[in-house]
C-alpha cells in the first residue's frame, strides 16, 4: 500500500476535481471556500467535513458564483481533526467512483492539509486536483492554536501564513499509519478537544458514527447521471 503512495510512476496532471473536500473550521472559512469552489470548480460536488455551516448555507454561498452548476452539497460530521477529515470520507469517495478531489481550506492550513490529503487520498487511488485556499483571517502561529484576528497586518508576515512544521510532520506520520494499519489515532483528541468528539459521536454513543453511505450513494448517482463527469 505504501509503495502505491511513494513509488507511483509519473502520470499526466490529475483531471478536474469531481469533488471539493472542504475542511471544517470557522463559518467564515467554510463560506469563503464554498464560494471559491463555485468559481474554481463549478461542476464539482461539495463535501464539508465536520464544520459549522449546514448544507443550505454552503449551497447558497456556492450559488452566488455565476456559472456554478447544481451539484450535491453534503456535510459529514465524523471527523475530529485534519487527519480524520480525510480518513472518515476517503473510502466513501472511492466507493462512489470519485477519481479526483480538490482540498479547500484556509491558506494558513493549506500546507498541512495538502500533505495529509495527498497521502490518504492517493492511497485509495484518488488523484489530488489543484487545491483551493482562502484568506479567512485565521492565523496559525507557533503550532499552538488558532487566532482569529480582524486584521492580519498586526503580525509580521513570516507569522501570517505559518503553521508549525512539527504539526505537519505529526499528521503525516498519522496519515502513513492509517495507510499501513488503518489507525488514525483520532481518539487522542478526546484528551485535548472533548467538544469535537462530542459532535462526532454517533447515535449509539460511540467515538465515531457508524459508516454511512450517504456520500457514496450521492456521488455514485451523480456520476451515473453525468456520463462525461470524469472528462469535464
């Protein structure tokens, strides 16, 4: 499995994204990413992983862009962190026939998301299309937490778009562990972020909701209805 990630032969650029995977954060970030997805990937479905916005808010933000097609807008609440943003949905995406995914997040989070997403998505045969990043005013500094500022100019430029390399390395190691063994260690967030785990609990009170096939069925139906979806 790891050889598929690291030893893949050179290939053509990935096809246009069929799905935009929006990593949950602040409501502002999610709405900005939805609007950017409507501009950049007007024919791609939109999937929010554990965010603040609901499907109606995302659809409205996306529809504000001229030319955005009417495609599925879905919300999945199983993730508790960046790694599980991908591990919680990647198998559903693969089973639904999705071949190419674009990752949408805040610019300060984009590097870590790109590394983790590439490892996990490519391990399941899903290409990573050109990412979408927005400037939502979220600033990550020194790897410790998230600062929400009205103006980013108050910080030196070297701190504005900086996220700790240690956090990126940590999550890449977790992603590789998931690829090799199926363990994402998301349960460790119960120690630091119990509120996140509470949101992600299933109806049976378990750490993560039972596997749902909502995304798989929606994407499979959408692709079946659009014969040339992969070529668009």
